[in-house]
């Protein structure tokens, strides 16, 4: 009788040594922070305090001269915090890790070294196919900070900027209502015997919540419209008080618009914001009233809205003052920079502690969500479908 064939070779049956996972030691990072060149972009992604924390942990930060000027941080502030300053932008882009607010231009991508790590915004709606092809050619690993999730599944960068946009929309409205800006001469603030200002907020998300919080704090009457009952219930809970909330019904909305002094549009859609307020509705509003369309970066939720700039932020249509600047947080560049820096710093220190970005991506699902390029391979499905580019699942590339 012949012996049964064994599925194993003699070598495989000999006891093998046990293989244990050895965690990688801390890695030292070399971070480049270039000066922002995008139109009206004054923010910087790390404050001097953040640079000090990163440098004291054994990392290097190379900054382009004047990178913090728009947010009123001087080169001296950064050099005292431990950063190296250079006037040569090419040197900054040559760093192994590049940190930016705005996505780099095609010319700037040419300066980035192959296999480098890029962390910036992606701003999908403003990108072209060439941008992704340029990143792929350099085999760059790229993270979009607006897609990074925290432990609760929220988007910390989007949330913090939405908080600034919501609060500032009320401050801007207060400015525009004053006589200095040819407004109606009305003041926020619950003055005894004077009827309070009426504010209509469209959208009960983070922008709507912080706009409502600021308006209520200044003594205004606030009416919030949203088609999600859950969001309306949540906003009342967060604000800790009962206030006027309604689903978006034309009759109720028109009635509120006729009486209000300020409208804040904060409704977002998947591809573009839906039009909530028609031109006819705007015509029925009081002369001298104010519209702040925060969702203008996604097309705007008010039919009469047109994109404006920080230099020339308003226009008047049907007697109503319109403020439609897409990048409201850049108006308060120092606050916005501190907010973004607070988000960036823990991630940078964590990446270093984990022994590099690859290890961090293995263990941090929220950080992995922000990844859209991995060594030149597109890993974001929505980007791939949007631009008709081949994409791969990141879970098949990182084990």
C-alpha cells in the first residue's frame, strides 16, 4: 500500500520560529509650509504655538517667508517657535511632507518631490482632471483635510469652519444694517421698548446653529427653516430653548421673509445647494434688508445670489443688500488659522508617534477617510467617478 500524500512538505512540518509584530519606532517629520497664493486666502495651517509643539517633539518645520502674514503671524514669531524660514518656495515644496490650506496649483505640484505626502483641502468642485494626473505622475500620497473624520464620525475641519461661518454671518449682517454701510440703521441687541431684529435662517446644520446662537445672544428674534425634523429638533436641544422652527413651506417662508431684516442661507446639497428663496420672494422683502448666502460656494440657496469677493462683498438687488462671498472664514483669518491649526497638530504628532503615515492609516479609520491618493494610486471613489479616473479601494492597498 502506498503512503497517503501529505499536503505539507517536510520543511513545513519542522517547527518554525514564532514571528512577533514589532511596532515601528517614532519617526521624525520634516514639514514644509508654503505661502498661500490663492485669491484672498489669508489663512495658515499652523500657528507659532503649534509649530513650537511640533518642533519640541523632535520634528522640523520649514516655512516660506510671509506664510503667516495674512493671519498676522510674523516670520519672527515662527522662527522663535523653532521653525526654519526661507524665501525659496521650491525648498519648502521639496520637503517630505507639505502642509497647505488650498490645494496646490499644477506649477506647485511640479515642485513637490516624488513620493511626498501632501495634506491640504481638495475642493473637489474646483478641480480638474489634470490635477489628479499630476499627483499620480509624482506618486504622491495626498490627504484632504475636509474629508478626515473624528471618532464620532463628524468632519472636524468642516465643522470648525462652519462654526466660524455661522457666527460671522450674524456679525456681517449687523455691520450691513448700520448707517455706515447704507443699511436701515437697525441694531442687533434687545433694547428696551424697541422691537427686536427678525432673522430668518435657512438650514439647521452647524452654520445655522452657530448663526442662531449668535443672533439669539444679540437679542434677535430667530426663525429656522429646514426640511429635516431631526435637525430642527437637534438645534433646539443644542440651543437649549424653544424657538420658531418650520419645514420649508413656501407660504410660511414667504410670510417670514416679508417681515424679516436678515436672511442667512445655509442649505447645502450633494452637487449644488437647492434654491429655497426665489426671486419673487426676494422682491417681497423689505427695502434695506440683508441676505447673507453662506452656501454660495455650492451655488447658493437664494435665486438672486451672485458670487462676490472680500474686496467688493455686496450688491443690491430689488432693494435688498446681498452678501455672497464664498470663503467667509478667510475674513477672520487669525481665528480660522487657530481653528485649523488645532485640528492639524494632534494628527501630525500622532502620525509621528505611529511611525509614519502608513501606520497611522492602518489604525485610524477617520484619517484613512481623508486619503484620496496613495503613492500615486487614486483611492477616492467619488473623485474617480466624478473625473472618470481609475480608482482602487484603499483597504486592498493597506493591510
